[in-house]
């Protein structure tokens, strides 16, 4: 009989827990939907993501096909965004370019999250490491990001992967700092002391107790890193130090467009709008998330 | 205060060392031999080897680093192999446009952003506030080089009001200088302005809800004075931090903005030097920029004391 | 007209518009303050006493606040004055000091700057004369060597000193009404008594009316001649200080008095607590607002709200049953 009762209460407990989790999720979704910035941001990002993925469906032109007779055509029914100085279709170059630009941004976001998380947690937990790691971060952050990126790409050679590496080196310290300061706050809490006193291992404390609390500031920061990665990639490509030539990327199209800016405004406007949309979408999404996840700034802003 | 300043100055050394090490090894790991680049594709291997020896490029890397860094410590940044001039001279030659660009951009952004931030804070929640903030959101989302291209398209190509690229030094007249600088400065300053406006707004909102603002109202202080005397000076402390931090963004943006507008500044110098494999120039200029960035942040920290008497007290 | 009080608050309602709809923080409050007297406004936090004070000063954000009723000061209805007219009264004729002296002074200006600012706003004095005046005021509030202190920043001063500075600033233009919003709550007990003495002394010297807002009945006993007890945005009892302490009418007032520890009391007996907590303003009980926490409440109390009645002694109470309770328990039941 007794065993039965416990099973029942256990089931009841689990059911209740599930319900509570569901309710919390629903609450988060409701709050998310009522946050205009987050919603508009996600709509923009979804739109850009879909057009990037669906590029082969949306356009019948390839981004590389040069038709000399079609050079510098203004936007028309056939070439929606016009053509460039090699007669390539800008619409398809912008679409395929968004694949490159978004992929670079996303890879940088993921890589900086992982590196920033590990470095930030180690620095927060081990005092000696903290000094060394944070001085290195200070040093890397003292560079104007784009200069360091240019230098790294110059060393490694222009290749999308190298652009990702350069941007990861440049932006990881920032993420590490955010993780570190979030982790330090948790580390000072009494319950971590209590856990230590009970003999919990360092790894257990770091991964079970400190890490979860660093996730929301990390996500917020990485959203901004994503945006900045798109900007710097575009700038690098615009300087001719990013994605190598025939491949489309938003920055490359701008680079080609600059020489003909007098005659072909469409080569500047369309990729430009895409960059602005992507960065705006990410910034809105980041600000919205910050309002949702971080009650302190939320109060200060309202 | 003096001891604090010295302590802060000393703490800059490790940061600068990291910067120096990173720059040096990064540049020297680059494929491509400056000797070969300088002599061109037709040079014989023997000539290249001789030049390498002459430039010290055949020594082990760490020896080259020590030689270079000990020079840096006494203010000698080395020679530009391409221009055959001391790096410091090359830098000083080209710093004018960049400095002018940075100062104009920062000036424009401060003049626009702080009043806008204050108005937005005072009219919090109204249409005006929301309008300003949407504008600021757009501002931080347009990369400066892109804004440069768009402004160039509008004012240079479409309206034809301003020259689209080039440079005229200040010594040849303020007006022609400004004609060339105004678009670059606006495109570079826009992001700053947006950042500063947002910071000003949120900082003002914090301050306007404090008790001492209530006291000021209770004393019968005029609304305008409450804002400009009592609130702004307090709100200025976090704004100052943003000003310092965004200087880095400004310099970074200047590199690309100079390329967009064809300004012969430091940004172009660095990009050209990378192509020319002019190691000493790249190292030297990046080191100076990084150092000035760190220094500016130090100055900002010291400025807190001027704005906030509590800081003065604590650090005595 | 001769008997017109200095400040006469009549049926004051202060309504905030919030996201959830209008919230009436002060609901029909009536009381008055005469020149030279100290009136205590007593109640738990959230009862609307601070909002009443800030309504009189018109310090609330008027875009989101609506007033009803009248606040008559020296024959003028303050609620009808323009912002500029009101500004000229604030700090000049009506002054206010706040609860937390640590945060009520601007940290980036010297105290001299802040006191002379008030003086120069309202009186046409030169900077030098304003400084002389400020030093004089600091001296009156008992700050040692004011001629040096005046050049210091707030962070150099202790809490008690800062509150003296606040008082000096508030009184620098010789206002006829001082509103003190919990002026001693944030201070040490020994400092509290000193600050109360300063306020009482200066009240006599300047013949001011003082509106003393507090939740501390000890403060009331020390300085007030009349007391207004507030509960959830309404006045529930008003009486002279002796009657209030020795013969309180409202069950809430009785509860408050019983919760004061007594030196000569039985240390083993538990202190009385008023059961329950103050309901929030968006969830106001239908009948008598105190009914859910009241031991005497019956059907009537839960359904119909009592009016503020004038008692035989000329005091006021908002309770259906105060007479019955008095007959059942006698006057001394609460003070034994």
C-alpha cells in the first residue's frame, strides 16, 4: 500500500512539474510575443534565412554567369536588382551572398560562444588563470577589431574559413568577459560556498551550477557578435581582404559596385539594404532578448 | 590622485606587451617575403637574400622581436622598408586626415546625440521618444562604410552637392577641408551618435528617478536647471565610459571609411602596408593606435574625477 | 476667514494611470494643518501618506496623475496653480524633507552650492549673501563649523549631518509649512532624537506648520499635537495626540498602539501584531477597508464602507462600531 502511495505521489509530482514547465514555457512565449522588438527581429531574421536557403528556387540565374551584353543593366523584370559590370545578375548574387554572409556570421557566433564560455568560466573559477587570461583579452580588445581581422586574413589568406577564424579571435574576448562577470556573480553566492563545503568537485560546480546562469547573458552578447561579424565580414570583403573575388558576398558586391557608383546605384543599394536588414534584425532580437532575460536592464530602460 | 595615475599608467604595460607580441608574430607569420615584394618578380634569388640580410629578416623571429621591441621602448619604431623613412615620420605624415576625421565624427555625434538622448528621456514613452529610439536603432545597424557609400550616392552622385572622394588638407582652407571631410565624418559619427544617444537616454532615466532630483524639484528649481544642472552632470558619468569605449570603434571605422572616401590617412596606410608587406609600418601604426585607445580609456577614467567628486575622494 | 487653516486638504484623491488601469492611491483624504502646530500623518507603508505629501507639493508626474478635491494653502487651491506658480511656492513657502538623507542630496555638488541654490532661486540675494545665509542656517541646525562644512560634498558627511543639511536647505527661505516625510527613519536612534529636536526648535522659531509623516508612533508622541491615521489611502482616525494614545477609537489605531513594546510591560508576553497585511491598491476590499483584518468586523463592515464621522469629543473616526467597542472594552483596555 505504502509503495503504491509513493508511486502515485511521484507521478503526481512529475505531472505537476511537467505542467509547471509547460506553463513557464507558455509564459515565456507570451512575453516574447508581446515584445515588439524581439518579434520584429525574428521576422526579419527568418525572412533573410529563408531567402538564403531558398536561393536556388528563387532565382534562375547563377551568381557567376557573366553575360557581356548585359553589363550594368538597371533593375528590370528580368533582373530584379539589375546586373553588375560583368553582366552577372545582382539578385542572385545578393541571395547567394546572403548564404555566405549569414554562414560566416553564424559560425563566428557559435565559435565565440564555445571559446568565450570556456575561457570565461575558467577565468571566473581559477584566480591565477584569471589574471593571465584577462590580460590577454585586454590586449586583444585593445586592437580595433577590424584592424586585427585585416591582419589575420592577410596572414592566413583570403578564404571564408580564415575570415571566420579572424573574427573569432577578435570577438571571443568580449564574450569571455561577459561570461566571466556573470559567473563571478554566481560564484560569490553563499550556496556555491555551501556546495564547496560539502565537497562538490570543481567541475561539478562549474558545469551544474555556474554554467546555467551564464547562458542568458551569453546568448544576448552572441547575438550582437553575430551582427558585428556580418558588418566586419562585409567591411573586409569591401576592402578586398575577405571572401575572395568571384564568390558572392554582400561586401564583395559593394566592392564591385564602388568603382561604378556613378552609373550603377543598384549595386550599392541592394546589398546595402540586406546588410542593414540583417544587422537591424539581430540588434532588435538582441535588445528584445535582453529585455526578456535580464530584468535589471529591463527596469532601467522602462 | 598622482599615485593612482602612475599605477594606472604602469598597468598599461602588460596590455601593450600583449599587443606588441600579437602584432609582431602575426605579421611575421604572413606568407610573402618583403624582400621579394620590394625587388619585384624579376629579382634574382641572390639579390633577395642580400636584401633579407640587410634588413635583418634572416635572423630568428625572437631576435627580430627583441630588436624591434627594445627600439619601441625608447621610442624608435623602426624604418619603413618600402618608403625608406622612419615609421614615426610615415605615421605623422598620414595621421592628419585620420585625426581630423575622428575628431569631427566624435564632435558631430556628441552634439547630436546628447540633446536627443535627453529629450527622449524627458518625453519617455511618447511618440517623440519612440521615434528617436527607432532612429537610434537604425543608426547602430548601418555599418559606417555602408552609410558612407549611401551618403556618397545621395550627396555626391544624385544631388552633386559635395565631392565624392579625395582630400584637401586643413592648411589649404577650412572650407575645402570640410567639404571633403563632412560626409566621411557623418558616416563615421552616425553609429557613435546612436550609441551615445541610447546611453544618454537610459542614464538620464536612471538619474531622473533618483531622490536628489525629487529634492531639486521640491526646492523649486526650474525644470530646465533640474535637467541640465542636477541630472546631466550625474548622467554624464556612464556617458563618458561609452565615449571612451567607442573611440576604438571610431578608429576601426576610420580605416574603412578612409578607403571609401579615398582619404590618405592611417587606415589607408595600414591597408597599403599590408599589401606591401611593410612590417615595421604595420607593427608601428597598430601599436600606436592600440596604445592611444588604451590611453584614451585611461584619460576617461581620470576624467571621472572631474565630474564626480566621490571618485576623487576614493582614490586619494 | 480668520480661522482659515494654513493648509486645508479636502477630499483629496490622487489617481495614477497605470498599465493595468487607474489606481487611486489617495482616496478622499481630508485634514488641515495650522500655523505653529505639528500634525502627524501615521500609517503603514503603502497607505498613501507619502503620496499625499507629494500631491501637496505637486511633485508627482502629472502626465500620469490626476487629482480631485482641493488643497488650499493660504487661501489658494494649489491644484489650480500653474507649474510655474507652484515652483515658486516649493522650497519657498512650502518645503519638504525626505526619508533618506543619503540619497537626497546631489552627490556632485557641494552642500553650499545646494543650499544657496534654494536661497538664490527664491530670494534676490547675491551669491556672497546667500552663502552667509546658508552658513547661518547650517548653524541653526547644529552643524559644527558650518563655514568649513559648506564647501564639502555630501559623501563627506554622515547621515545625521546630511539630514541637518536637508533641513537647513528646506528652511533657508523660512517656509510657513514644512512637510517632513519620515525624516528620521533612516537614521540611528540617538540621531533621530536630535533631528526631531532641531525640527521642533525651528518650528517654534519660525512659527511654521509641520506635517510630520511617519510610521513611528514614538515620533508622533514626541513632536505632534494632532494625529491623522491613514489606512489604504483613506483617513481612518484623526485626534489630538493625548486622545489618540489614551483613548483610540479605531480598531486599527488600537492595534498599532498595542504593537509598541513597553519598558514596564511583561517581557514574556508576545507583542501584539495587527493580523494580516495591507491589501494592494488594485484589490481594495468592498466594505470597510480594514474589515478583513479587523477582529470586530461583521456583515455590515464587509458590505458597506463607513464614513469619516465626528465623535462627541470633536475628533474623527471611520468605523461603524467605535461606540460599541468603546462601551464593551472601556477606554483603558488598550493602555493597560
